[in-house]
């Protein structure tokens, strides 16, 4: 029987690629997209809906007989700092609406992404462990920590099968990022192929955990497709790709585009980046559901330049 899958935030950086990834799986499911803005995924049914509109969401769950949910609608770190009230509502009330409706309609499985932003300045920076302190400075990080606790609460109290990973900065060529601190690592490629000087909003030595979008989409499918009993962590799993700073990625791009130039003009996002880990320990994800990333920095750069060109 075909599954009826709801993807919220379907027009975002992850949403666009996730919906397409279901198409590549030979339309094994009915995909229902939901966002404030319609994307170009014309082959999928789309609902223009605010995640805060409980009644409209309720009617979609009912009408479409939804049985699996990927809840991606959110405000990312930089956008959240600039609009704290709305970020709080969308990230917290939006998640609560989805969790409540998932219980009401007996949804089989829910995916919700957390972030490396759950860690704050007091966390060990290198190979940050799963159970490291989560005392974030940013409003975004706070909504992610509380979101993780809310997911675990719904699992423990309502047996809702919700699964989650803490994504690092994501880099892909099929969609643009939506207002995060790691956006520079996508934007830089568009300047490089146009041979424009790139103005980087982070300092050259700001080391952050990153991941190719192919790895992140695969992580979503892998965690959603494993047996429920394999999922031992119901807050959110650390997952790791690779780590680099703006200078590292610039140097790697220069190997292909020798004339490429960069300047560094750090802004408010520098503080967010400095409060996050340099690298992530993902031992638990490896152990529980065999997680393994495929892309190193050299492969990310090669893939981005080949595809953007
Ligand atoms: P994005 O900003 O690219 O997309 C978010 C989408 O949500 C947008 O299309 C936006 O229109 C939609 N949206 C915002 N408010 C809405 C509302 N009120 N109602 C309905 N839709 C609304 O974000 P993304 O990068 O695709 O991130 C998706 C999820 O993954 C988020 O929870 C984010 O925190 C998490 N995440 C992303 C990254 C990353 O690097 N992209 C890293 C860690 C975690
Ligand atoms: N890439 C995300 C951001 O910068 C991390 O969650 O907001």
C-alpha cells in the first residue's frame, strides 16, 4: 500500500531535495508538500499553509490520510536571531502542532531535524559527544534543545515514533540555504563559478561541522527506514560529515579556479558560529543505525563545482 507522506517546509533547502529524493524512489509514496511558498515541485500535491494554523493542518492530515511526516518548516539560526518572536512560534508551536496531530491521526513515523546549534560555548569543541552539555546561546539553539525534549516527551508519553538527527551545515547544489550561519559554504560556490570576489561573513579560521546534502538526505532515509527498536536516542542523534573553515574551502576551490578571490567581513553570525562545535562525535548513530558519511571536503567541492557549472 502506498504511504501518504507529508513534508512541511517543502520549499526549503532540505525540503526541495527530500521531495525529489522520493520521486527518485519510483513514486513509491504519495508526497504531499506544505509550505508558505510554492516550490517548483509541480509533480507533487502542494498546500500553501502556515505551520501555525492548527485547523488547516488538521484538515490536511484528515483529508490526505497522512501516515508519515517530515517536519522541516522552521527558522534557521541567523534568520531566527533577526526575528526572535516569529522564530520561537514557528520552531516551537509549529513542532507542537505537528506532534499533537501526529498523535491524533496515529502517524506511524515522524522525522524532525535538530542541529549542532544545540551546543553552546561551554561544550567541548572537538569531537563533541552525543551527551555533551546543551546550553546554547542562540534563540535557534534554544528552540532546538527544547524541540528535542518535546520529541522525547511525545515518544515516552504517547509512543509517537519520532526520529531525529542533529544536522551540521548542509551543502548542496539543488537548493539554496534559507538563513543559516553555514550558508556561506553554499554561497561561495556561486561567486567562484562567476569568478566574483566572495565576501565571507565568517572569519577565515572558523572551523565548523559540515555535510554534503546527499549524505543528509541519505541520513533521513536511513534513520526513517530502520527498525524502531534500533533507535535508542529519542532526542536527536549527533551525525558527522567533515569539518572545514572558510580558508580551507577557499583553498580547495582555488585548485579548480585559480583566479578566485575572497575577503572576510565577519558579522553577527560570527558569534553564533564560535559558540558551535568544530567537529562532532557520531559514535551512537554509527552503532545504532550504521550511519556513515561519504563526502570529504575535496569531494564536496568537486561535486558542487561540477554541478553548478
Ligand atoms: P529553509 O529555511 O531552507 O526552509 C524552511 C522552509 O520552511 C522554507 O521553505 C519556509 O518557507 C518554510 N516555513 C517557514 N516558516 C513557515 C511557516 N510558518 N509555515 C510553513 N512553512 C514555513 O530550512 P532548511 O535548511 O531546509 O531546514 C529544514 C530543517 O532542518 C529546519 O528544522 C532546520 O533547523 C534544520 N537544519 C537545517 C540545516 C541546514 O544547514 N540547512 C542544519 C541543521 C538543521
Ligand atoms: N546550518 C544551520 C544554520 O546555520 C545549522 O543548524 O542555521
